[in-house]
C-alpha cells in the first residue's frame, strides 16, 4: 500500500519547526506505525538526510515511550492501542497521515517527535511509593484484599505513563495520569499510611506543570490502556477529603 | 575561659549549615483555594446552588400560566418569605447575597482555571484535532457561561429594574413580563440565552459529579441522564414563557 506522511520536523527546542511531506510506497499492511517510520528513516539516511527522531522502546505496548499525535489523535485512530501496536492495515491505501509531537508546556519538545516527559517523574517522585519493611518478601495472602479492590487497583496500575492523556486534553491536564498513579496505591491496604500525603503531594506537584481537568473525557478515549476517568473522580474525592482530614487521627478507623 | 563559654552560644546563634527559612503557613482557605481540584470542587458546589436557584426560579415563573393574580401573589410572597422571624425582604436578601456569592466564586474560579489551562499549552497543535469524547457542550462551557452571565445582567435590567423601555410597574410581575416579552427581539434574547443555559447545564450537570468525586459504577449512568433531564426541564420550562407570550397565547 501507499501512504503520504506529513511529519513535524524540528531540529531542536529553539529551532523553527515545520511539516515535511514524504511519499512511501510498497508499505506492508503488517507493519506497525513505528516500522513505517523505520522504513522512512532508512530511506532518509540512504539519501544523506536527517532521520526523523521519535521515541520508542519495547514496541509491545507496555513501555509508554511511543508518543505520536496521528491525524489529530494521540496514538492514532484505534482505541486502546499505543502507536507501536497500531498497524498499517488500519489505514486505507493511499492514506494521507499527519504526525505531530505531543504539545504541552510541561512536555518541552526535544527534537522532531520527541518530547521530554520528565514532569511525570516529578509527580511520581512526590508520592508514588509505599512504606514497606525491607527484608524477605512477606507470605502471600498475608494482607487480604477484596477482589474488586485488587481489580480496580490493577486497572489503574496499567498506566504506562506515555502522556497521551495530556496530549489529548484540551487543557493539557495530567489528571488521568496522576489519578492512575495515586489511586493504584490509595485503593490498596499497603497504600493507606501515606494515603492523604500522597494525594496532596502528587496533585500539588501536578498542578505546578499541567492544566486543570474540565471533564471532557478525551484522556480516557486516548489512553492506550483504556484507564477510566472514574479514577479522576476518586482522586478528586481523596484530595478534598485529605484537605479536611485531621492527619493525626489518620490511623483511626471509622 | 571566655572562649570556652562563648563557643556553644555562637553555635546556637549561627548554625553551621544554612537552614531554610520556616515556610510561612497560609490560612487554610487560601491554601485550599490555591488548588485547581479545590476550585473545581467549589465550582461544583456553587453550581449546585445556582442549579437549585434556576430550578426554583423556573417553578415560580410557571405560575404565569395560572394567571396574573397567582404570579403577582407569588412575587409578593417572596418578599414576605420567612416572616415573622425575618422582617420583610430580609430572608430574600440573605438568599440573594448567597446567590451573588455563588456566582462570584463560580465565575472567578472558572476565569482562573481558564488562564491556567491556556498557559499549560503555549504551542498549539499545528494539525487539526480529532476529538473522540469532548462534546459541543463541554467545549463551549466558557462561551455559554459568558452568555448566561451577560443575560442575567440584561434580565435584571429588564424585569427587576424595568430599565429596557417596556411598561414596568414595581410588583406587577405578570404585566411587566408580558409587556417585555411581547417585544420580538427581547423574546428571542430570552429563548437563545435559555438554550445556552441548557447547553451549559448538559455538561455542568454531569461534570459536577466528577468534580465532587461522586463516582460509583452503580449510578454512573444516571449522572448523564440527570444532566440531560435537568437541562431539558429548564429549557422547556423557561423557553415556553417568552415563546407563548410572543406568539400571543399568553397576554
């Protein structure tokens, strides 16, 4: 199949960016979208031109590196799919595809399609941990966790930190990412000691970088792990509770 | 001897390592309002107050269909409300002040969050976006909000202060309303503003549940139905009055 790629090219953070158009023929339907870029880059290198810089690592949808705005949607048109798992058979023969980097003030552009997502690391550093005794691993099932809780925490923990939620959000808000990272620990018994500190610190760090949530739901639709905006509501609930909570009574039940 | 005595004192006065200044603690309400999530929570709370007002206002206004006596009597009752514990119009003024406060918090929070969101994406997307979930209502909240805000000012000028040129007598609610709505452009303004309000409520009536953290899979589907139902009732109830006056059904 044939495709026409329009790709954002920018030599560096301060350089002037522009769209460049490339015609590619003999594209296999079984290629992933990243393999399409591998083919493009091989050709650019053969011609002595600069290859397109793009983030990628595992190519199996679990590392969260790939980050392309494809035809106005993060990770392209397929639901629950990262760019690396998007295959060319999902596009029509002769398709014209526009590819752009994530755009957000907190994700400064590094080069071409590569952005710096380390603002996410700042959020996780501020509360994405639990206090656990070191030493040998505890026996399994020592802490009983209801099935629904374990399932929900696992749904939140599926977040790969790709940044599609921020890229999709009209406000560049990171509430879905932060909610996933907060709630996967706040739902579990192991996360309870830091529950109120965690949600306060992670939200406050988030708000230093990103916009605010207006409940469009774009993030949920863009998320390659289909993480629900239910977690945003649960995070909001925990955040407000944490502000009113008398912390020294935090160990009391009921 | 003196040197031995002074050494510990000097240590107390000048720590060996630079020590950060003790962080000044801000009052709780300032600290709380500083957060965007708290602002959205306040917008939801004030939104519920404003929705309660809009609903009660509509129910009251529907008395226009019972005739001039019923509507004017209801208008008079609003001033007498709370008597004898509250003197005349005092409870009404307490409610008005609460309403003005709710409006102020709702609008100021929205303006500050809008500024925050504009700053969060200094470089816009160069290619067109393909929205998957955001709807017309959610993307026009700022516009419908501004339209409703301006309309409230017009509405006060029109029927509270009688300043838009129609025959107006204080206390004659029914006659004032009919005189104003018989002017076609005014009726159109009322109808369009209420449609904008309905669009605003379609998103706000759902979004407030998320902002308040009221999320439970048992009732999540009902949240959207509530927003649709509430918006529909308000639009139908409020639009019917100028529509039926301007078409001559009510006079």
